[in-house]
């Protein structure tokens, strides 16, 4: 494993810098070197409070949630810009932010640039599913709200390469998200993309529907970033809602309450599997470097997992395989 | 309540005519008159087997799952055409099919025609959610894969009218499905539809995300039929997957198995709430008549619920309110 650290935008996120610093320390304890990027005084104070040590690279500005993504152009010394610049300069092997996702994408695009042949970088999300790997790779999960058919093919290539190199899925099955299995079903984007996917050389298994997503009919599911983002957030939200309803159901009477004591551990393990914090963050694929984008609400565990995943991606050879 | 029956296409569906006939008998026993449409010999044999009596209107043809939707033009005596024609002729107050959904939509469009001012009829789906009514109304759930911004406004009007008249939601909150709460988030369709919804006179509450759908931020959620169908099938599929995983988790060791005995009833009630068969079928709104489209896999309970819902819609005054 490379000795180069993962650069964490320690100022981004709803619970920064407390949870970002704590998450970075957890990752470092698991053997992944991390460098914190942000306001040195605040970060050093936080490190002291947590009783840990990590290198800090100063950044004087922050992109807040009310800034526009394009403000990364103006605030050149914003923490996300500095973190991504460390990757560009070969001083970090990946950048992670749980802050402004649009700004993170913009910083990655402006500073790292696109991989040759990739017109539109895309976000890959992993969702729990009944595949051999226990998960399905959804791409694009939100980078591009409007796309054209060839973009979906590029997303499919990147998603399949990720599944193969990072998730260790052999010969991943690629499905196209649609509203029926038949080739004639779908919107105009999907209808035009399907023949392109059929002759792409990928292991294309046809259309998959919303119901198939978690049932494991494909290892990689391709869609536009609008549908993908709706799907990702629904999948996460529905799991949360169902577990909340289960909690209420298990408190409805004495009998259920008694049973709840016995099934708690079993259900907790399942709830953890459904927890987005388990995945930590999502890679932006198609830029010339490893960049991970996490939930704004990330806690220390999510930050830690994001850093570990970013480190794994950087070590996987995926970027080289994609031609970065 | 009108004495006019609901017309059931008894030949459509994966388990027709066994489950369709049985479901019709269940509905009739709950006081809703039903007329069966299809092959008289098969339907009468099925009625005898079930030990029940219902009027039969003969139809010599069937639209199979491998037929095209437009085959309703060619097979004029198909059961779905005959069922819809009964509505058109004032001999039935609603038509229900759990067969070929495209064909059902086509038959409704060709035979009943559109309500004035509604360019695109749309499918309304109900999903369990933390709203006062316990559900969210999703429209369009699959009738129109590609739409233009004004169509979304028409869907919103129909969805709100349905929520008000049929689900008895006062002044329903209408949300636009998107990928961020800010007005600047979304694809081009959503960005163009939002200002139209703002000045529509509806109680528009802004964008809702996938995660908000079941959390009850709106009573009616508007989207195109591609996204809506993906969402509907994911919501149903994910609930099924999670309950399957729960079942496995509760069998993992003796302690969990013991607890499972105690929590079974509580979880069953919840699983029933999540079961699409509870809703039975979805109305096609915007045509001049009450038409319900159900899952092909519908069992007798789903068929019964579809008939009861179709009957309620016909009695609600919704169609008159929409100008049918």
C-alpha cells in the first residue's frame, strides 16, 4: 500500500470539524494515513480534544452549503480545492469530502480534469442487494441530471470497471434501469441507449426494473443522474422508514416488546447493512484522480468508511484501468 | 351507491380466471356488484368451482402478455375492450383489469377518450407514507415515459383532486419529485415545471426528494411516468427484500427464533401495510371513465381490493370534478 495519505476536506459537512477529525483518526488507527485540510487552529484544537495527531494542510476558506458549486472557482483556497489539489500534485492519493457535493464535483472537474473519452464524470453508489457481492452498483447516482444515450454507455463502462477492480466482481452483469424488461419499454433515453449497450462488449443483461434493483438481477445498474439520485435517496429513505415502523410495531404491546428484546441483535445487524454510513461515501468516476463525496450528515463512522474506501479505490488500479 | 356493477376483465392477469373470479366473488360479498367479462364457458365453470354466482358478459378474445398494447384496435372483442365498452355505454361504473396494462390504457384512451384539457392520462399509485392519510399519491406511476412540463401540472391537478375526493385529504400538499430541495436542483423537465406549479393555484410545497417520499412531506408527488414507475417498483421491491431479509435474520439463531414467535403478529401487520395487494390496483386518471389497472400477479385479495377501490372512485364524484 502506498504511503501517500488520503486528503480529507475536514471543514465540509454538517458535523465538521468534530466528526470529520474523529473519523480521520479512526481511519488512521486502521492503518490509512490521512491529512486534514482546513483551518489549522480549529483542526489542531479538535485533534487535541480527541487526543490524536494528524498532519494538517492549511486552507483559509470554506465552501458553505449556501454557496454555489461554481464558487470553487472564486474561493481558490477553499478546503475542498486544497484537498483536490493535493491529489493533483501527487501529495495525496485520494480526496474525500462530506461537504458541498456540487462543489466537490466542480473542484474535481476543474482541478483534475476528465479522463480521456469520458465526457461526463458520474457518481457511483453502492446499495445492499442480493448479488454475490451483497451489493449493486448504481451509476449515475446524481452527477448529471440530463444525459444523452452514449453517456449511459460510458457510465456502464466505469461502473463495470469499478465492480471488477474495487468490489472484486468477476465479469459484472450490467443492467439498464427501465420500466419493463422488454427492449421496447422505457423513455427515449433508455430506448436509444439499449442498442448501444448491447454492442458495447460489456456483459449486458438487459433492462432491470426498480423491483429488480435489490433483488440482484445485475451487479451494475446504469441510469441518468436524475433517476439515479431519486432511486438512491428513496432506497435509503425507505429503509429508514421501514425500520422506524418496525420499531413502533415492536413496541405496540407487551408480547411484541418482549420479543423485541430477543430479536434486537438480529435486526440491528440488518439495519447496519442498510445504513448508508456503512458505505461512507460515493466515488466520482471519470476524473483523473480518486475523489469521494459523502453525505453532509456523515458521522465519524461514515467519515472513516469514506476514507477507507477512497484508499482502497486508489490502490485498486481502477483509475489506471480507466486511463486516468 | 349506484346499482351499476364494476366490470372486471376476468381473462387478464397471471392467475386468470381463477383469482379474478374468486376476487370478484369476494367483492360482491362486500356489497359491490360485479360483472365478469370474458369467455363465458370458462368463467361459468370457475364460478361453479367457487360456488358463486355473477353475471357474465361474453368476450371472445383476450389480449395476452405477448400482444402489443395497440392490439386492442385489432382484437375489438377482447375482454378488456368489452369491459371498457360497458363503462362507455353506461352499463358499468368502472372497469378493472389486472392483465396487460398497456392494452388497458390503450382501450381506455381509444374507447373512452380523454377528459377535456388533459393531454396525457396518468396512473396514480398510492404508497404507504407518514402523512395524515397514511399514504402518498404518486402520479404519474407509468403511463407516460416522456412528458413536457405542462403535463406535470395536469398530473398535479388530477393527483390533488384524487387525494381530496377519494382519499379525503383536505387541501393536499403537492410536491415535485427532484434531486434537491432548492428550486435550482433537478433535470430540465423539473426545472421548467417548477414555476408552472408555483403559479398553478395548487398547494405546492416545492421539491421533494426520494428520501421524503415515504416520510410524508407531501400528500401528492408529481413526476414523469418513467421516474414514477421506477420509484413505484423500487418502493415495492425494497419492502419485499427487506421483509425477506428480516425473515432470514429472525431465523439465524435460537434466541432470534424465539423472539420471532413473539413479534410475528406485529411484523405481519406492518408487512400487510407495505403489501401492494392491499391497494389492489391503480386508477388511470384523465380518461372519461373509471379505469383501474392492477398487477399481473394479483391474487384474489388484490382483485377484490381493486374492485372495491374502483367502486369508491366511481362514487366519489372525482370524474365529474375533473370534467369527465
